[in-house]
């Protein structure tokens, strides 16, 4: 039973397990009422049936209207003295009387508020937030989120879309609901969500108040109250907390789906090339062919291609021929037709003369499996051209975006400011389905396999007159997903510039979305920010989509830094190299000879000990990212200090960043490692450091020291050691020359034969294979053929051999 303090006394409570009947004599104590009540409880004020999960604490108020509602919570409630408690911990103090708490499934809760006046935008206070370490994700400009850590409400930025708090349990009477963890740490998620036509975000004040803002984006769509705009939940594992919370919300809200319920695009497991940084808008068929040819000459050919911005038929009505360019009008260019522009028409090659022929040619000659084309959610940056005869069927109308105060409360964006000035040729909401279907059916007819859809957040600014930002975003998202499902195979859609919660919580089918601002090859101060932000953003995004970590250059000062991060990101791996400008030494650590990649199973996320640290600007913390393969874990450690500063955060003049930063790595840093370890794991791991090539046997809670210079990294493959018998311990590392070595290992088993123990491994790929073995095998075979040569180091137990041939699955047996 959970009891809640009311100042210095205890309030009267109902506590009821779901399986017993109301009993007035089950428990008595001065100032406490405890009852056993059936699963469904009638609200005493409104006679409304309330569904109560498992064991729920319900408070009965007497005078204040806020307290007249029975609050069905197992872990969250507001006490009479205005404190909001979670698991017995006071999270917010000075909670205003207009704040309401209502039940959500599995002991979670929703928070809302009431206002005496009707408006399309409200800012409500949740109370004062102090004394908790927090991690937030906020939109520093309209398109993108970045992380921020702090310990008070004043540090919570405008447009915060996720807040995670670190709490310590006070063991005792208040904590009988849950079992204590070893150190008493648990986590509280405060997540602003969608409610009907309204979208919520968080923000702090100078007095440490945490506020939530709800807005519709349409002056005609107003309300006086919200009840489910902020979701709150808690748990002992932050990753399980995120996963369970997103599943609860997906089921309850019905506007989006958890990643487990989505179909994965096939391009994710193949190496790719995007034309953007190679050509920008000057992309053309000749350049694309030259790039594919130079990849082929190096023996590393992409299997998917993204033809980015620059192929569409567009028109700049704000620049007349012969006049100088007006800055900003490049973002007001509008789409003139759904077909390709002149660069991709009437081609002069002997091998192809049209775009369909060109696509067919490059697929056949270079073995491309998938070709994607880029377009904006509204067609192009400035929408559709209303005067275009071919587009008039979609009734485009120029509308002028209105940015939320939250958008301009952080960093303004030059693209958005330009669009705001020149307007968008918006598609008639009744014609959105027709537009996408016509567009995508045309692309499918010329052998295009999918689309990358960009500039999605812009729709939030044009909701006025169309039912608001959430409604209009939902219409676009639904129409887009249905068109992709109809016209392309395998859910081949990459979403981009879609970091507003309007889009995130409207994603029912789309399964891939960019997780950070662009890789910018000419901005040296942004490289470390890219790695850190994409990992932190994946905490939220990774439960809804496969986070796309963006392209990079294989020949760049930070190529190895970026390549290593993509190897553990669980994401697509693709570059944007200019033709002939490749580093195949880097690429060959990511890409197998058949063009496939060793993709980790989940989104790469910060390790638990990094969640509330600043790996970019505190001058001392390393960025540690974990992931899982089928039979092993992987940890990437990156020194992101000293190369750049977070936007909207002042750098301290007192922070001196040392040339080398040290930290620790442990198998325990890999969450859920026991789930892939197998039944014969006794708690030790073989840890292989990729760059140093060292192999170390470490207990699961053991620690290893790591020291890194700025913009350097190390990857650790964490392999649970299988105990075959009393004499043999074995752990397959994988392909030693690949960043994600363990991604090559598909299966492991052991058997005791007449001659002794046999370790059996299935491996995908070819190259130098390695394993840990406590003793030297007598011999080994591959695919049950002749005995193969191998080397064994008695010093560290490293067993190595060469796997020849193709990349098909191979069966290796080591016989002891």
C-alpha cells in the first residue's frame, strides 16, 4: 500500500487490489482509510467508471474542486500542500491548483491544467523543479533537437520535448510499491505529448518553475483545459522506461506506433551513397555515374542511392532572369511539376537518354538495389507553384507561416525565416492524398524504390485555418505513409527535419527518420556535437523509428570518428563522397565485399553513467554509446570535448579541456547483455578493443581504463564467455577488421562429442575471424570441409583464422 504525506499528517486514502471486494474493516489507522475495491471504481463525483490498473492509490478530497476527483494512480499524485509525488519522491513543489492528474495505464499518469479563459495557446506551471539531475531534449531551432543536462527548472530550455530525471529512493513506508534497486536510483520521465488538436512542450523559468505550453497553431482552435498533455512515468531502468512509456502512449493515443510494430526498409542493411554533399543542387546523371564508377574501382559499391535535392522541376518566381540573386529566395522556390528537371531529361549518353533508362542502367551496371529520390513534405521548400498548370489539380494556395513563440525563443533559422517571408504554396488538405499518390506512382513507374521526405516541420507553421498544426501534420503524415505503402515496397521512406512532436507522435508506419542536424563537412566545430546529439536523441526517437545518423565523408579529418559511430548506431551506413574522393580503408571497416553492413540491433544510446553528463562541454566526460548484436554487446567511446560548443550554452572560461581524457568501460555498460549471453554464461566477458587490437577477460562488473585524445574513439566488443565444459571457455568476437566485429556472429552453440568439446559458430561475411578461447583447440573446420589453419595466443586466449570466399553464412567448428 502506498501512503502519501500531507504536510506532517497522513491523508485519507483508498488502496485496492483489483481482485477483492470493498471492505470497510480490512485496515484501520487514525487518519488513514484503506479499502479493497474491485478493479473498476465509480468516481464518487461524476458517477463515471474509472479503470484502475493493478494496485492503485486514490485520494478523496473534501473542499478544493481539484481534489474532488478520485485520482487513480499507483505512483503519482498531488498532495494537499501542493507537491507532486512520484514513488514517494516530491518532484514538483508549489503545484498550482489548476493542475490536474489523471490515470494512465500501468501506473503511469497524465498531467493537465485548466484556465478561466479560452485560447489557442496556454502556458501552465507544473510547479518548481529543483534538486534533480536531468537530461532534456529540446528543439534548439525549428528542425532539430539537441540534449541539455542540468539540475533545476531554470535550465530547461523552451521547446523541450523530453525530460528525464534521476532520482534516489527513500526506502521505507513510501516505497512498498516497488522493489528497491541496488543503489536506490530510479528515473522519472516527463514527456509532453499530443492531446487532440493540441501539442505540448516544456520550458523553465528563472525561478525554477517548470511550465508546459499547449498550442494548436490555429487561432480558431481553442480550449480552456487539457487533461492528457504531459505524460509521466517512472522506472528503475531508463531504457525500459522509455520503451514501456512509448508503448503505453502508442496504445493509448493511437496516433503513432512503436518501432516494433513497423516494417523495416530493406536499405538499412546495405551500404549507400547520397548525392547531397557530393554535388548539392548541381547533381546530374553524369556526376552520379562518375561517383558510382569511382566506388566500383575501389571495390566498395553502394547498394542504395539517394538522389537528393536538385533533380526536381522547380521555379523561383522571386528572381527574374538577369537579376542578382536575392538572399533567402532559394528557400521560396516552388515545385512546378512532379517530373524531373531538364538535367535529367534528354540525356546524351549512348547508354541512356531518359531518367528511367538512366536508373535502369545504373542498377544493372553497378548492382544498385534501391534508388531513392528526395522531396519536401510540401513538395519543395516553397511548396507548389500555384500558377503551374500541371499542379492546379491540387489547388495550391500561398499561405504565410506563423512560427510559434517557442520556435523563435531559441535560435531562428534562416530557411524558416525566408519561408515565413515569401510563403508556401500549400496543398489543399483535400488533395494531399492525390498529390503524394500521383508523385510516388510516377516515381515508381520509372523504377524508383523509395523517397527521402524532408522539411517536414514546416507544416506546423501553416495550420491556421486548417484545424491547427497537429491536425494538418497528421493529414500529411497519413497521406504520405499510405502513398509509400501503396507505391513502394518495404516501407521505403526516410523522414527528415521532422523533430517536432507533431510529427514524432503522428508516425504510424514511417520507420526511419534523421536523428540530428546534417553532417557538415566544412564545419569542424560541429563534428563532436553530431555524434553526441544523435545518440541522446535516439533515447526518444529510437522507440518510434530507426534513427538515421546521416551521411558522412569517408575522406575527412573526422572520417574514422564518424564511421565508428555509424557502426554502433544501429542505423543505415551511407556516405556523401565526391567522385574519386574516398578512403576505402575506412569504408572496408564498415562494408563487406557484397555491400552489406554489420548493423547492430537497436538504436545506439548513451550508457547509463553518461545520461546526465555533458560529453561536449564539461571538459572531463567521455561519450559512451552502447548497443547489442545477436550474441554480444558493443560500446563506442568518443572524446567529444574541446572541439565545439552546444548552441545556446555559454562555454565556461574556467573549463580547461585536457589533451587526453580518461574514463572507464565495463561490460555492465551494455544494457540487457544477459539476454544475448545464453544459458552457459557464468558472468565473464571477453572484451576486444578494436583500435588497439587487445583482448581482455573481464568479469561482468569489472572495469577497464580508457584514455582518448580529442576527436578520437575506441570500440569495445563485449562477448559473454560460454562455458563449454570444465576445461573450455569460449566466446566468438567476430570479424576483427570490422568496426562492429560482433555483428558478424549469427549463432553459437556447443556440444560434447566422443573426442571432447565442440564450439559451433555461424558467421556472416569474410575476413579475419577472432574468438576468445581458454585453451587451444585441436583443429577447426569451416562448412564441414577440410581442416583450416588458425593461430592461438596462449597469453590472452585470442584465436584467429581467415574466412575466405563470399559473404554467405559460414559454419565454423572448433574441436577441443
